[in-house]
C-alpha cells in the first residue's frame, strides 16, 4: 500500500517525450526535428570538446556526455525542448574536482549528484528550486563567465605556464607573468576564429557559426604550416595535446570508438592511480556533488522556463529533475561528465523548428556519428580556436546588459547581493557564492517584510463600527505578518500605553500570518497586561491563527484575553469588562456568538 502511494506521488517520468509526440506527430514534425537535431548536433560537437578541455579532461568525455546524457534526458525528462550536455556553468565547479580527485573523482561526484537530482524530483522540489533570487543568479552567472574567459587566455595566446596556481588570483598572476612569451601564430588563429564567430551569425545562413569557425581555423593552421615550411609555425591542436589507449589500440586526438562501459572508481584519480573508494571519499565528494545537483537543477529548470516562453508550452519540473538525475547517473558509466540543459542549444533547437525531444535524440546521434567517423578530423581543431569559442560562450553567458542594468536600477540591497555573489564566485567558488547570496537575499527579504509590520494607535471614537468608547479603552490597528523579525517591532508600541487604560483592543484584520516567535511575544504582552490589570481583546483574527494560538496555550480568559469577530463586538465586550458587573457571563456568551459567526472556536 505504501509503495502504491509512493508511485502515485512520483512525477511522470518521460512526460516531455510523450507530450511532444502526442499532438498529431507526423512526417512533417519528424522532418523538423531531424533538421533541428542536425543543427544542434553540429553545434554540440565543438562545444562538448571545448568544455571538457576547459575542466581538465580529454575532449572525448564531453562528446560521451552529449551522446549518453543528451539522449537519456530527452527520453526521461519533463521538458519537450531541453537539449542537455556539458555546459559552461559547471566549469568553476568541475575544474577543482578534477584537480583534486582526477577523472574518476569527477565521474563519481557526477553520479552522486544524479542521485541527489532524482531525490529532488521525487520529493517535489522542482518549484522550490525556482525561488533562487534574481541578483544571486545574475551574480554567480557573470562570475562564472569571467572565470571561464580567464581560463582560456593561455590557449588563446599560446602561453606556456608551468604553475597555473590553484586559485583565481594565482592564475591571473601566472598569466600576466607569461604574457611576454605569447605565440603570434596561436593568437592569429584565435582572432580569426573569434571574428568568424562574431560576424558569421549576421549573414543569417543555416550553417552554425561554431562549425564554420573551427573548420576555417583548422584549414588556416594546415595551410600556413604547408606554405611556411621551416618557419617554426606550429599551432597546438587536439591531436597534438591529447592521446588515448583503449583495448591495446592507441592514438592521438579523439578515439574513434563507441563509449565503453567502465566503473568511475576504476579510472585514475589525481595521482594517476585508480581511486580508493571508501567512506572518506564519499564524504569529501558530497559537498561538490550537492553543488553540482543544485546548479544542474537551476540551469535545467531555468532553461525549461525559457523554452516554455518561446513555445507556449508547459514542462513538468519534477520529471525534468528526475530525467537530469538519470542522465547524470548513467553517463559517467560511459565516461560522460556532468550534464545539464543548455540554454543556448535549446533556444537554437527551437529556432531551428524542433517540436519534440526527438530533436535532442537526433542531436545525440549526430555527435555519435561524428565521434566514430570524423575523429581524425576533429583532432585537427586548434586549441586557440576552442579558446575563442569559449570566449564567445562566456560573453553570452555573462548577460552583461542584465548585469549592468541591475547595478543601475536595483535597490541598494539587491546590488550588494549581486556584487557579493559575483566577487565570491570569481575569487572563491560558486558554492560559497550561492550560499552567501541566498543568505543575504533572505536577510533582505526578512528586513523588508519586517518593515511592513507595524501597529498604530487609533482614536476610540473613529474605530470602525464603534461610535463611542470610554477613555480607558485604547484601540490599535496592527498590520502585516507577525514573524520572528517583525513581532517585537509590531508589539513594542503596545508596551507604552496611556495611563488609566484598562482595556486594549487590537484590530488584527490585516495580520495574515503569525509564527511561534510572535505567539510567544504576544503571550509575554498578555502576561504584562495581566500584572497591570489591563485586558486585551483581539478583533478580526483569522480562525487559522486562533487555532495556532490555542495549541500554544494562548486561550481566552474573562477580563484578560478575548477573541472577537469585529471591532463592534470588541467594543461592547470592553464596556462590559469595565462595568465589572455580573453581566460578564453574558459577555462571554456574546464572545462565543461572535466566534460562531466567523467560525472562530477560540
């Protein structure tokens, strides 16, 4: 029975694929998906290689990710249009993992993150992830873009850096120190690639700019080497930097074979030896895995929201988290690195005519065919060209216009959150930046909400529904939510009342909520009033809050505390309390009558 209940709560895994093919899917829609998948596949090939290299692993691992995770997420996710694979946002998280734990540690952390993502989806946290404040997202996204751009400078300029340093400042110092030794050939190829990437899209041709730019860069490098023999002209390429050895075969560049099933813990760690899997390793990787999962959830769901806006569709956020989790659990078993939905590739897929996740499956197939049939040609791509490609990715990711606009237009508190998140991402890491940023944003929200809660004294003769009240009755109007940050401020004005006051009436019609801290503060106020023979009447309090107060032991007591439906009834009750006549019994009956009208059973 419990198992059936759990199954009933699970999101609809694969709902994106079912939704995509359920709406009159035919040959016309299939052709559109095929063309979109072909376009995205050609874009994903260079990006996947470049992003894998950016985190310190061989380029084929990025291709494996696009193939395995890209297809699995399309089959099991909750979005019709998300294209998943390696993304630039993960560079700042994955690079330190590779440096400390090697490829094996990275893949193990990715699998752990996949399990966490599945847990997020099963627990229904898809909507909660979306509540990350905007300044936090813009801040850490711009910070990631800066880090990515700086990391590409050595390859773009052909610098030789022996000790790059572990931290951002150390890397910048190392780059500045090595600048006099830049290679003009590498710089020339990089600039050529950058120009093509920037200006080719203006021609509005169907061929993607990354494909054209990298092909021209490879041709230019080969041509210059052929035309200038003996000149020392040599551009570093994928083939000259990377080598491989699989099943007794070896070569340079990218292995032209299908991804092999291999356990991540059998792959080398930072010391080149297989990982020693024990509890201490899992404990050390838990923090990075959680950071991967949180960022993956944010990226994927933001991408799905943007896709919905472009296509007027709706995604299943929890199913998307489960799909992303499945992709990240399985992909490392085939050498794939961390994957998430890629906004640029998704938007390009939509603009290319995609109508369902079939486009993402075709995109994975295109990458697979390129891996097995064009591996030799892919090895000719210059490293400086890939660095130029990541410069463009970083620039697009930075959302510089949104960053500057937020600095100019946002309130000072939000600007502070943005700047802190940006600085912490660049100087330290994204995990710290998001944690501190969310904490600061939460503190700002608490302060703003607290400022909305206040208590004002009202004229007894102007009290709503009350024509005349004795001078010994004071009427107050309380507004806003009462919670831990606002309760003391809202109740403080009640601690100094006019001499001779015997009854205090508080109009609480505009108090939507009250937490336990506020209840405790209110009980302290009641006790203080009791010691000074002052009665308290709460008017217009919602039944839900009254029930909460009763559970906390704050109950009515004649002459001390009463709940009334409105101010008219509260005024009449105050007069009867002041009379101190036997009619108090009648007053209690009237109190009950007032609560019956409003459903209050206090």
